[in-house]
C-alpha cells in the first residue's frame, strides 16, 4: 500500500520518508514521537515551513509585495519565529496574537491588525505598540479608534467586494458576510469620518474573499477593484499606498482537492501591480504557509461496526480539529506503519467527543487496525490547534517541531489542572466554608 519514497508527496511534509514501512519526519520515526510525547500529537516540519515561506517570498519578490502570514492559521510562537526568520510580516486579529507575534520576535511595524469586532484592548495594544496598520472593519470601529488614539493611527479600510468565492459558505467573506464595509454607502461614511478626524490616516484598502479559493482570477478581480478605488482616492488627495487582497489560496487536504500555488496567484496579480506602480500590493496567506507542514497523530481506541460501516475511534477529534464538524472539511488518513500487505477497506474515523458530528474522516481507505495502532492525518498544520477547544474537559494536545536539531517542544499538552484552574467556584466555596 503506502510504500516507496515519499508517497502522497503533495500532502506530506517535505522531510517525510518511509523507512521499513514506517513514516518518518526529519529522520525521526513518528511512532517514537508518539511514544515519547503521547497522542494526540501535532508534529510540525521545520523544513516545510522554511521552504514554503521562502518559495512565497521569492515568488512575490519581483512584485515588491508585503507578504504577511495570517497568524490565525497557527499562532504557536515557535512556528511564528521560523516564519519571521524567513522574512515574512504578520497579520494578527487580537491582542493575544500581537503578543504571540512579539514573543516570536516580530516588530510591531511588521504587524497589521484585523478583526470585525475588535475590543478596546486589541486596539489599544496595536495603538500603543505602533503596528503597521489597523484594518478598520466598520464605521463604528473608526469612532472607536478615534476615541482611543492619542495621536495619528495608520488605517486600512476593509471592503466587502461584490465578488463571490466558490467555497464553503462558512469560508466566504464577500458580500453578505459580516466582514468589512460595503463599497458604496459604508465606504462613503468611512471616508467622511477619515476626513473629519485628524488621527485617522488612511493608508490602504483591503479585502479578503474567503478561504480555499482555487481561481486566481477572483483575486485579480479583487486587486483590480481595490486599485481602481485607491487611484480615485489618491486623485482626491488621500494618501492610499497599499492594496491588500488577503489570503485564501487553496491547499489540497485530499489528493483530489484543488490547489492554488503561490506562483499562480502572483501571475494573476502581476498585471495589477504593473498598471499601478504607485501602489504596493499586500497578501496574507495563512494555511498555504503552514497546513502541509503539520500532521496530527492519533491512537486507535476502539473499532466497531455500525450501520454497515467500520467505525474507528481515535483519542482526539473535534476538540483538536473542529474543521470537519464546522464546514465538512475532508481529510486523508493513513496508518503510521504496518499497512503493507494488509487488507484495506473503507472506514469512518471518529473522535472521542460526545457529539455524533465528531467525525474526522469518512471513506478512509485503511487496513485492519486494532486498539493501540497509530493513525496520521496529514495537512493538519492550519486552523486545527489554533481552533482547539477543551470540550468535554479533554485537555488540548501537545505540538512539537522536528528539524535538523531533532524534536523541539512547541506546545505542552494541557492538563485537567490547567483546564480547571480558571474555574474558581470550588476555591470560592471553600473560603466560605
Ligand atoms: C483577513 C484575512 N486574511 C487572511 C486570511 C488567511 O486565509 P487562509 O488561511 O485561507 O489563507 C484570513 C482567514 O480567515 C482572513 O480573514
């Protein structure tokens, strides 16, 4: 079955090899990592993070683009530090992500702040540190910035363009979504606000069409619309210098998925950059930089048959990976070893959480497995750990980075004690007694 050098290369990290029928990353057997760190376990491949970041920066270099990693995909400081070392800037959405960025060594001027309902703390943190820009999402937010700013603040305006990305509705962020200003009345009101408040310095226009976008022409259309608006504003005296088309480049999770490689995005945007030399292009890829670098390891807990289906339950699930339950995301699943020569057949991989929707993958082609066997989910580096929850009071898992320096911890697994530390009732009740 899964034999030879680097099968499924498009889904596995760069350093993946099969030795004696066993999957290794950076020369380390994943079964050894599972034994040492426990499961579920998220393993990030440093080589993939670096080569992907380098590739994106090389591709966008000739366009003089500002390339920022969207930290929401994975905000582990060890991952952020690697991406910073490679030369990326950072897109953040909260005071928490700003702090993670700082701990990873990013300067405030390398970060810009997104969010459709920023708290005063988010905005004050960005203002106090002097982030590159705050991306205002509503007219109300411009009032909020004006109230909090003690001096000039560089602002981009996020627009909801009439372009619909063909992707899951939960991943669409264009017209009809909660994000951004309408390009008509709301943009007009925002511009009036900018003109009347000296602290608001309009420097950029932004849009993000959604995620898992496979058609680069949509991104070109968005860039064209933003550039045309930016040029109109410049002719009226606004000092708009940046147009950002966000992220959303599709990555494959299963072999049949569409892929939008960075080179095709850059090719599509080149014409807009060439026609608008006064404007700097900005992009914000998230999953395209980290998804394939991460894999998730799970241990089989039980196998049963239900409704004619083989149901394999593993020790993680929607707590560490809510994507299948949230928007029907598909995954490929493979055994870490011992698949060769064994009978394979379809299986549904379910998690350990008390929800029928806690299904990690359907129709996985797997050999017979028994409790204790290890399974792996490739393309697990984005929007899994960063969206992990402690549902059922199950502690979210650990993550490690593997590379030339061997395995290095990124995140320790949570403990029940961690989860209950914020639950102050028993301490309070004991004091009263
Ligand atoms: C404003 C913005 N930029 C960039 C991204 C990154 O998207 P992706 O990870 O699909 O590239 C997102 C994702 O939600 C976003 O909202």
